[in-house]
C-alpha cells in the first residue's frame, strides 16, 4: 500500500500544529489525522471518536508499527514542507509591505 497524497491544513494552536488527510493507492483516504507537538517532538494522532465512557478510540489506525512509522514520517515531512512554504510567503508579504 502506497501513500499517494498528503494534504496538510496548518493550525496556529500551541500543541495542535496541523490536520492531515492521507490518500492510499489513489483509492482510499483517511481524514482528520492530527500533527501534535509533544514533549518529545512532533507525532501523529489518528482520527478518533469519543466513546460513551469518555475515552477516545481511533476510527482508523495502522495495524503494525512499520506502517505507523511510514505514515508518521511521510506526514511530518509534508507538514515541514508546508510550514516552510507558509513562512516563506509570510516573509515575502512583510517585505512587500516594508517597501
């Protein structure tokens, strides 16, 4: 199974850095992954739903650590690219205003 597309929506919250949608084999999409800044750096939270007992349960998640690692590395890499693009555009906008 190949990751064929990752879409990132940046957020400006202290811990929640972005949302991600991941498409597999151009055929199946998982929406609502969260990119979170934890005490040990960035990590991915799978989409979840609150259960009746108040706990959260993943709606979709990888079955093994190998796939979890592939998804996490791909999503965080795409997040960093999107963040760099956003910061570059903000810098250009500031330069234009200064002129």
